[in-house]
C-alpha cells in the first residue's frame, strides 16, 4: 500500500509503471521521466510534499496510485493518516518591498531544471554565500515545498508569491535570529560540551560516497545524550536533507578551506 510519507523514489523503485500514472495526474510530474531528476529530486520528496508542489489534493493522488496497483483498494484505510500541506498566504513582509539591489541574491533554477539537472547544490552554494541581511530569491516553475524545511533547519524563513506561472520565493533570516543562527557567535548555541557522550568520525580521507555512508551508518548510535562530531573536508550539503528526514539536525563550522566540523544531534535535543 502506498502512503503519504513514502518517498517518490521508493514508490517508483517498487512500482516503476506508476510514472505514467503520475504524469497523467499532473503534467508537473513529467520531470520524473528524466532518470537523473528521478534519482535526485524524488529521493528527497515524499508523496504529501509532491502533491503540494503539483498543487493537487493528496487524497486524490494517493487514491489513484493505489488503485493502479490494487483495483480493490479502500481509501478509507489511510484517509486519517493523510496530512494536507497548507501553505498559508501571509501578508508580504514590509522589508521586502524596500530591499535594495545589493541585498538581493537572485537564483533562477528553471534553466538548471530544463537541462535535466538538480539545482540543490546551486541553491546551497548561494545560501553559503549570503551575507548578513541579504535575501535569497529563487525563481522556479513550481513551489519548492521540500526546500522550506531544509532551509528552516538552517534558520531561514520564507515568503512565496506567484507571478503568472513563476514562483518567487524569498528566503531570509529574521534579524532577531541572525546572531542565534550562527553557531560561532551565539552564546547559547549547542556545542559538544552540551552532551554527555561525543562520538567522533573522521571522513576527510574517504572518497565519495563513503563519507555520507559512514555518517548515516553512525546515526543509530546517537541518543539524547550523544552527539556525532564529524571531521569533513567539505560542507556536506547533500547530507542535510537526509538528516532532516531522519529527525536529526546539524551545525557546521568551517575551520579552514579543507576542514569542516559537523555536529549532528537529534532534533528534540534543541528543546531540552
């Protein structure tokens, strides 16, 4: 049975014939016909998020998919488990209207997607370059719902507007959170000293994809009193969404160009 929390990649791995069903339901899912995008984007997006991105009702999507593999499927079995993503339309933050050009970092990801590539690394590179009070503005042909939680984990809020067929998403850090979100400057930031147990993992000499594999394998050792301290040769931007979906957070400190210390801990640790 297909449920709302299943990743698109998992569904298509088990039922590859459902690509045609996705495309029939919404032209937005035509991107799934691209093998590269199917491998990258679909691995980060669950069915509930995919429905929100495509602007369709998740119950209808889940019902159609399940009926395609089981004509006798009873939707009432999982209706109560479905959470409809509601992206509330709030008033446009006043400061956005008065942003000067030097405060706006614009990234149009549509050409990247049109080439059949995943824009995630380009987005994270721009996030890394943002200076204090700068705002990242992303232009996309669809609403990037999964990106909201990834950047929220890094201290960003967002505001989204749609102009014709283009989504314009502003990512920014509230002034009161700018100091707190910087682990080097915040007096109350978590450090390894906040934990009773520290597990250290040095992956600097390992070739890809071994660093990520070693880190993910080590997550099972982390509890509320334990932090995983990773010594890495670069910022592991592709790791963040995988940690997010598993219930972990990460704070990364750049020591020098070839050395990053990544502190990984359970999300609920923040509220201790």
